[in-house]
C-alpha cells in the first residue's frame, strides 16, 4: 500500500495543477516484471525509423493484472489472441469491481475479438493494430468518489521495455510517437449535484517513463531513478491544449505533459479521428532539464537516459461510460548518423 500511496500522491498533486489545463492520466505503481530480455527484432521502415514497441499490431494478446497497482505486474489472466503466455502487452484494470480474472466472455464479430464483462470491453482487430478500450464506470461505482484519496477505475494498455528496446538517447536523432485514435463516447453518468470536476473526470493520456539506467537508486516502484513524460489525449473538463508539469519533492519525481497545441493543434471532439505524429526528443530533453532544475535526477546524463515503459488508456476518477479506439500506435526512433 505504501508504494501505491507514493505514486498516487504524485497524481493528486499533478491533478490539482492541471485542472483547467492539459488533461492528465494518473500514475499507478508500474514495477517492471522480473526476467531477462526477450527476443526482439528491430524493424526499420523506409524512413530509417526503428520501432521500439513489440506487437504493435496486437497479434498475441494481453496479460490482465490484478485489482490494485500495489500487486505490481502480476498477471491474473491472459486475453489470448494466439500468443498464449507469450504476450508483450499488459492490461491494467486497477480498482475494478469486475476483474477479468473472474468475469470475462470472449466474442467474435467478424475479424474483431472482444474480451468483455459488464463493466468493460477490450475489443481487438488482431494484426491490424486496432483496439478499443471501452469502460462503463456506471457499473463500477455505487456512488461518486468523495475524496482524492479514494481509488479510481483504470483501463490501460502497458508495455515494459527490455533488452534492445531500451535505447539510450545518445543513439537517437529523433524519437517519434505516433497515435491514430478517436474518442467515440464519453457520457457523464452523474447528476449535476453529484459531479465535482475537482474529483471526477474521464481522462486519456499517453505516458512513458524516462529512466536513468546508471542510477544506484531503486525506487519504491522497483525502477531506477526516473521521470514521467506524457502527451495529453483527452480530458472531459478541458481542451488540454497547454503543457503542464508537477514536481513532487517527497519522491523527487517530475511529471511533465505536453499539450495538444503542439501535437494536434486543436481540441479533441467525440467521434472524430485524429493522428499524432510528433518527435518528442526535444521536449523530453526540456523536461529532463526541468527535473534537474528541481533537484531531481541528480548525476544523470541526458544522453544515457532510456525509455523504460509506456501506458495508455482510460483513468476514470468519475462515473463516465466511455469508448476509446486506437487505430495505430508506434514509438520509433531514427538512429543518429555518424
């Protein structure tokens, strides 16, 4: 519980900063699973970009974790698309009352495969890189949350990078994230009297951990010293156009998020498809320098930093029924020449 409290403390601090600014998805305890590097074949495209993500076409499946982030990366049930236990993606379902461990039906609709229960659905088009994360928080909460210390519902896909996926920034000329997506539904199921935007939200953000592999520190989440870097995708309360950041001097961690003014140039509307394709490397360096300005990541060198993991999906501190579709996802780098 101590581990969750430390990380949730960062989220609550950043949430307070970001109300009315860029949307933010809170941070859960995301300890890397044990074990060595898996086999990984770098894929270079025609532009010389090398993909970092494994299985970004969603051909294998997902390891669904437990009910609380304090459990760490313990998979309770596999959402199998043909890879069996050889999955690269994890699924976070923190704070759910309807875990896939006990409640899950598998349905097929044409080429789509749906893993679902009364509160959520993960719907995948295997081999095409398309996935829907659909959640019904109306089936999760008996009443709206009354304080920031209460847990909130998550539905996130995650990937922890190992071996050749972990590339130091010194070897990169560009680091390009790409996401084609649409927010298909976001319905507030609370009454006007119940809804408090300071406590209740429906949020999507895409976050990576930027880690110092040479750090002697092992954080409470089981990582080397790190910072969070994210992209605002959606927040029901605001357009998320501006950048935002929040330092936590207790844990000495920075959360930094870039807004849609840079990545999209416009707010996100329901039902419309958007594409983000953005070189984040200069922004990550800016965030790194800010972290060191706060006294964090001391002794770290930017060129030696690496991406350690990513997560993307819904965080639902409020009672919303929602749907988010990803049509393409990529994190790729262009090798530094010379």
